[in-house]
């Protein structure tokens, strides 16, 4: 249901394919055969039925893989290769098409109209698959981020926010270290994704238009069974700012949160940490970010720099 000059009106599989998956997977399960659903397409779909089916063992999103796609898919299904991909989009449920008009490209949600927002940074609904979802034939143990930010980081962040410095030109103000170990029985690669979230309660975040989180950076780590490594990701001043509703870069003082995994893990204890602008405070294993009180968070919204003085009058 995807062609040039044609917009999809639904996120469900077209042509009764959900019924086809249900029928074939039920028959296969009765014969003791595994079922893998392979999805070819150019964008997210609501695969809730296949995801919830006890007879579907795996779902592979292959996009538009090209002429060697068949061989690549077969290699992944039969274990000749070990997948390490991650979803680069939020996969919305079917309700999203009724909540968000195709011509409405606003990112931020609007509670009054029921608009849920777009992208992992702002979407307030429950995605079918969150941004960053991906599996492997092996297992990885990923530690909490240990973040180092010097005492002067806040001043540097505020200065760059005022000047509107882009991330490419932003200065490094800290370092995040994450330990990754292959605890499975075969070699594999892990796509480590580091997120940061400003220290704002949900109500204030929705009011001010701040994002839920931002992807700071990512790294692909290939490990043999039993091998571990520490991934170090540079934190730039730009990573500790966000755009206000007026389009100005601002920063918030207080305890920033950092975690790894998918975009929807900010409320879990796995891979999360509460960060002061100068000191890392890891959560205990039983804690959740919502259980830890936050200090006052004054917004540092800075005015644009003054214009340059006028040129001197001609002689």
C-alpha cells in the first residue's frame, strides 16, 4: 500500500495480511514449526497483532533491502548472521492516524486537542515498538552510565545556549562511560544508545515544551562471548540544552538523567542515573527515577547576544 504520490491512511498491514499471519502461524504452531514475520516497507506499521501472537517467534523489519535482500534475510533467519540493528523511528499504533492529521507536523503534544506529539522525543502515547528497539541472538549486560561533569560545566552550557552553538561546533563538557558485556554464547554486536533527559516533572515538561529525552550519541560494539568493554561517549554542551517553544536554546540546572537502551526506558531502573551538573548519583537497583525528589530547577533561558555596534560614520 505504498506508491509514489499516494499516502497511507492506515498503519495496519493492508490486504488482510494480519489475518494471513494469524491463520498460517496457528497452523505452523500445531505442527511445531517456528514462524518469523518479515516486513518489507518504507515506514512504521502497527504490528500489534503479530507482536501479541503466541505463535509468532520473531519479527524482522527489512525495509527495502535491494537485490541481495533475500539472501540477507535468510542469513538472519537461519542464524548465519547475528542482527544488531535498531529501529530509527517510533512505531505508532493505529490510533495515531486519527489523532494526528497528515498535514500536522507539530512535534510537541497538545493535551486540549488530544494531539499526542511526534517522535520519541515528544510522543505521549504507547508505541508498538519504541525508537531504538532491536534484538540479537546473543545477550548483553549493559551497566548504568557513569557520567563525569566538571563543576564549571553549567557555565559553559549556558554560554553556548545563549550563543546558539550547534552540536557540531559544541565543546565537550563531560564524559559518559558504559560497560557492555556479552553474556551469551555467540559473537555479536550491540548498538549502544545513550539518552539524556532534563530535570523536569512531567507536568512542567508538557507546559514548557521540553522533550522527554534526546538521543545523545550511539556506538556499535562487537564482542565475543564473555568479553566486555567500556564505551566512552563525549557529552557536549549542546547535549544539555533543548529548544524552547520560541526556538531558543535553553538549559535547566539540576539533576539530568542518562540511560541506555530504547527511548522508553527513562522510567526504569535499568541503565538509568540521576546526574547533577557536576556529580553523578547512580540509582540503587530498586529505585526508579520517579521516586527520587528533584531539587529546584530554575530555567536558564538567555537572551540573544546584543547586535554589533554600528560602523563609524564616513570621514
